[in-house]
C-alpha cells in the first residue's frame, strides 16, 4: 500500500509538471509577451504565446532544447530541466539583432537556421507596419536580397540569384502556388497574397526541388499566413486588429481588419483587406525619357492622343484589390488537430503600363492593354498528428484546391476590335509529410506530393462600337498537367562540429494538350500533344562549426523545371513584331548549383553572412526563332510578326555573391547592410553569349533601425547599379520604351539610390501610428527591366488598433 501511494504521488507530481504553462515575460517590466514563437529542436513542435504570454509545456520532450524567438528580443533556448528550475517563467531581453531564427521552408519542418546548410532569409510580420509595403512583392523587396521588377503598378516579379518567373516557386502554408500557366516572362501572381495576412515570410535561396519539385530552381518563397491559436481558459479569447493607411504618390486608400476567436478545442480567424490605388506619380529628378507626355483617350467615338497635363503622373496605372481569408482549427485530441483555410483574392482591371507607353508619344501603339480581374482562390484541409510509431513521430497531411482566373484585353490605336483572351486553371494537390526523430537531434523527413492542373483557355474579339463578338485564337490549348513525387531528407549530426543534410526526390510529370480550337487561326502541324518526364534531383549540405559563433556550409543541389502549358502551347505577341507559337517537343531543364555559406555570430552584437554561388542550367528553355508550317513570319492580331518558340536551345550560367552584416550598436540601435552581385550568361544560336534577362544588376540595402519605449524607426538606403547598353540582354535592347537613352541614343538602365524614413509609435496599448517618407530626394527611377517608373517622394500615414 505505501508503495502504491508513492507511485500515485510521483504520478501527480509528473502530471502537474507537464500540465504547466510556461509564461514568457519582458525582462525589465515583467509584463507578459504575446506572439513569441516557441519550438523544440527534436520534436519540431511549435506554439505561439497567447495574450497572457503563456505556452503549454507538455508538448516538448524532456531532453530537447526549446527555443524562444520574437523580433525585437534576444533569441534564447533552454532545456526542460532549466525551464522547470526557473519555475516555468522565461524572461526575454530586448534586442534588435536576431542571432537565431526558425525556418520551415528548408525541410517543411521547423528548424533553427544554424541547423540548415542553405541560405535562408526570414521576414517577420512585426516589420510590416514600419515598412508599409504596397503588396507582397514590395514586402519581399524590403529584405534587400530579392530584386523586384514591375511591368505595371499592380505587379511585382521577384528575381533571385539570376532567376525569375516560373523558375522560382511560391508556397502558401506549404502548398505550391505555381500552376501550369505560370510563364517564363515576368510573373506577378505574388501580389495575390495579402501582406497583412502573413505571419512569416521565408526565402530559400538556390534550388529547392527536393522539397518542392518542378520550378524551384532559383529559390523558394514560402509564405505562412496568420494561424489561430487555442486558448486554455474557460472563456473565449477574442483578439484582432484594424488598420487603415493612405499614401500620397498613388493616393492609396487601404482598410484591413482581422479577428480571432480562441477556445480550448476550437479556434477561428477571419481577415479582410481592401485597397485602392490611383495613378502612380514618379519623382522630379531623373531621365526625361521616363515621363508620360501623352496618353490615348476615346473622344467622340475616336481614339485621340491627349497631352498629359502632368507628365510625372503615369496615366492608367491605378487598380484595386480585395483579399479575404478564413481559418478554422479543431483540436480533435491531445495530439491531433484539424484545420481548414479559405483564401480569396480578386483585383479589378490592372492596366499593363509598359504596353500603354509603346511607340512614340504622338504614335502610341495601344489604346487599351490591361489584365482583367485576377482571381485566386484556395481551399485547404489539413491534419497534424503527433504519435510515436515505427515510421513517424509527426505527420502533416494537406489537401488543397486552387482556382486561378486571369485575362488579357488589348486594342490597338484606331481599331474598333478588342482582343480578349481568358484563362482558368483548377489545381488540386495532396501533400503528406512525415518526420521521424532518430538519435539525439538527428531526424529524417519524407513525403509524397500529387498535383494536377486543368487548364481552360478562350479567345474572342469584341467590336467596341457594335458589341458584336467573334471567335479569336486562345492564348493556350486546353490541357491537363500532372505531377507525382516522393522525397526525403536525412538530417544527421556526424560529430560535435559537423552536421549534414542529404536529400533526394523522384518526380514524374505528364502533360496532354488539345490545340484543335486554334487550328482555324494558325497552320499548326498538330492537333494534340502528350508528353511525360521523370526527374531525379538531390541535395547535399554540410554544416561545419570549427569554433563557436562560426558556421561554414558547402552545398551542392540540383533542380529541374518540367515544361508546362505556357512553355509548350502559348500563342502570344511577346514584343512588337514577334509572336510566340507552340512547341510540344520540349523536355525538362536542369540546374546544378554549388554554393558556400559562411555565417558568423558574436556576443549578441554582430552577425555577418557571405555566400558565393554558381548555378549551371542545362537544356534551358528559352525563346528562339522558329518556323510554323515552314514560315518564319505570320500575321498575328493584324501585324506581320517574326515566329518564335520556347526551345531547349541553350545552356546558361549564373554566379555571384551575397553579403550581409548586422551590428547592434546598442540594445536599441541596429545597423544592417546587404549586398547582392550576380552575373548571368545565356548561350545564343550562334554559340555566342548574351547576359541573362533575369540576372539583376548589383543591388542592396543599408538600414539603421531604432526601437525604444514604443517608438520604432528605420532610415533606409536602397541602391542598384547601372546597366549599360552593351550589358543589356538582347531581349531588353529591343525595348527602348522602358529605358533611358545614353549619349549614343541607346537604351540603358541608370544607377539609382533612394533614401527613406519610416516609423511607428505606440500611443497606447491599443493604438499604433505608422508613417514615413519614401524616396525622400524625389528620384525619378525605374528598376531594371521594369515597365513602370517607381514612386517619387511618397508620404505614408497609417493607424492601427489592436483589440
């Protein structure tokens, strides 16, 4: 009997310990800190502290290291024994430098960044208010490591390590966003994501095909949206935010709100944002070629060239957008949770500014060129299960359905016929990811992925005077695209100083297309096509820590991109006097990447990073001259055009360096600088080389950050190098409308530097004010390859209320 009583007593002690909540407080004030990310090194379990600064202790293993991270505070870690010794209270000291950060994109499971060989960058939602990005593309650009190209104000095409468009992969809550019509030209789908709905944003540099499959050649952009949390109290915990913002350069009007309801078993979160932008105004100081001296207007039933009363205002560049997100979580058991998410984004018409300025000011080529409403919708259903089995300790299964709708509407000056081309894509996917812990911090992650896309495309012309409609060629064939894959990665500690990551993926893709709808318009030598491919990719990374605070990581990785519907089937005027036609005889392109990452960390004051990389692209899918039914020129939309097609016609290489420095001048002042230099070369038909179109000029950012007593401020300097005419890719040399002219009258991209100041001030526990002056010196600049000129001096003001 005494022995039984002792066992019961020990059990009660153990139960009381593991039913404890940890409370996280600010070191000086001892006030609770909500929003702290807490995760285990072994279990990969994670949680975010609630409004009382509390997190469940029981979910973490007894011998693992538990990390505590939040922007603006020192990142710290403890073992469960150390947490118990502190009576389950964790104190965080303020610090602007982030020595450790949690990363999900590299393995699909939460890890500390010093346990990852590849280069990653994490952007925390805490920086959103102060940086005031117009959209998610600008948010990525604020990192200083992603170059953003814009063809229009309603756009933003990231460039990473010399790659862009469908050679980069986008993932939203672990689901690939890339679909079968993601194009090789500049791609602007990232603006469908609402920055106000993001919890964390990660950029994984270099090939990520092992985890994400086709398209992940230059990098992966992983977006994790706001996640509702469970609340252990008896009452429902309500929380939310309302934000409103205005800006002067485009007369922006933004309204955002989100609200969450947190209970023990259920959690809900709703987010809504609506934003309207007027025409964008450029700066005073810069090339005159960038001005908008005239535009086309319809007067008395006729197209007329109208003199612009203010050439700095980029007429017909405004647009609007609405985003909605709904999330529901259910705690089905102690170690089993279900979640459902609905995402919806819809824009109004988005004028494509670079097309509207084509031609001389008195001979503009287009009266209308715009994207119709861009719609993206995603439904996901997920299961997360923690159970120690022979095959896994944790499992995440996610089903997703996505719907994409986009259209292109154009009419040439003086014509009454308006061309309309509409595309719809239904995408379905299954991701099943598993994690099995091994000895110590070793673990293996593996999974399967199944993705299918159904593409529908239609073309018609509309007479704007009579409203009559006639069939017209579609941009794409109707098509089905399928991808199936199995993958895995081993994370192993070889010694006290050496860890390694080895990954492998086999991917099967198939594509079938029906071209019959376009046979009446073009002499295509085929009615349908089908193809299938297999791809094996891998990665090997080593994390070597020779001394405390220094990590050296060599990495070898491969990536691939299987031809999609845009590659094999597009019919489109890519530039004046040229038309792209279908070519079903394509095969995948492969990337081979070598890089060396060096990371140094010293005394919570200094952090530096240096990366050198070299990427070789074989069988590159590029535009090349082509023939259609033996003809090298055809009539397209009433214009004689040279025939081009995507072909496996070249090899390409990109190499460069990325450097970064963070220095904490004091606990409240941080100096940050990032610099990126890359050079790309692409093989031409005659075996000569041309600069790669998506290798951005050298660019970077230097920033001084101050934070104290509710006041945050950033003084930022962004810059980009000049690209001379001889350094422009051949494709870009043929686009004089978007470039300045040098002393010889040739197009080139001038260097530019802009200075900006942004700040936030917390008036009370509820109200925060944000504001700033962007491009203080009012520079007139156009980022390399962009169609629209960036904003001139721009005043922003926002008010944000938490409840």
